[in-house]
């Protein structure tokens, strides 16, 4: 019996780089990305079409969001988190330098 699965297309960029990472704040299920399709969007290149992140639970009341908006919010959050880690590392480094100076003075 032959395998009738459709082969995966090889693209240079991931279709959804956030796949499996975004959870719905309303119901907790994973959210999916949906790209505008159909005849009315055929003239727009696929990479320029509107992409939305939405919950797949029919009863969920959380609205969908633009992929670009979610991506920007995520990147800002990661940037703030990285800044806080850098500041914490600097505080730890300064504390270690002070301890070294105090130990040398006490000798």
C-alpha cells in the first residue's frame, strides 16, 4: 500500500514561529495562526497577507489578535526581561567586587 500523505513543503522561513508557544488567556488552550485566504486575497503575496492568532475553542470569548501585534508584544517583553537579567548580573558583579575589596583591606 502506498503512502498517500502530502509531502511537507520546504520553506525558508517558518510559517508560524510562535507555534505551540502562545496559550489563550481565557481557556488555556494553545492558539493557532490563521492567514487570510480565498479569492479576494489571491493578488496579495502570502507573506504580506493578514495573519491572526486565535483560539480554536468555539466557546472561548477571547478575541483574535494580529500576529504582528502579538509578536511585537512578545519581543518587548523579552527585551525587558533581558534588561532585568543584565541589571541583576551587574548588581551581583558589583557585590562580588566589593567583597573582594573588603577582604583585601582586612588582611
